[in-house]
C-alpha cells in the first residue's frame, strides 16, 4: 500500500473491502490512496500499477473543479480487476449497494500498460 501526496485531511481508507454487488464477490485490498482517491485491487491484479492513483486523482480533481464539488464524500474509490468482469461500472455516494461511496469498478485489465499516463 502506498500513500500518495502530502496532504492529510481525510481518514485512512479501510485496508480491505469485500465486494457485494452484481456478480462481484471479491476481497479487495487497498493498493494506494491519497486525499482524493483510494485504489483497491483483487488478488488477480499484477504488474506495475503505481501510475493509477496519481492519474485518477488528477482526473477526479478536474471533475470536481469543472462540475462542482457536490459529489458527496471526499474520495473516489477505484476498484480494479484483472482477467475477470468485462467492462466496468460506476456507483454514487447515494447508492447503498457500494456502501455509499463514489466508485468506479473496472476490469479486466491488465493495468500496467498505462505506465505512460502518469
């Protein structure tokens, strides 16, 4: 797990999170986080994925600046799978199915091919 960035205004996200939506039923582990994003992976995610947290954090900050800061909660939770679950889906802070968090759940990877995006 990696802490990215120097700000510290938000609580540390949980070290694990169990999926319980749609056909998803995976144990997730916190890979990296900052004040804006928490990245969770399942056991199948491999490779160099350090670029994801800073990249998605910049995207989330842009969305909040461009569209307002009324997204509820202080983080975007990113869930990554590799080799399962085609496509991806969002969930929003008012949706109990994803524990009232803003979520993007993505599969099937691999996620190390985006290293140039950081």
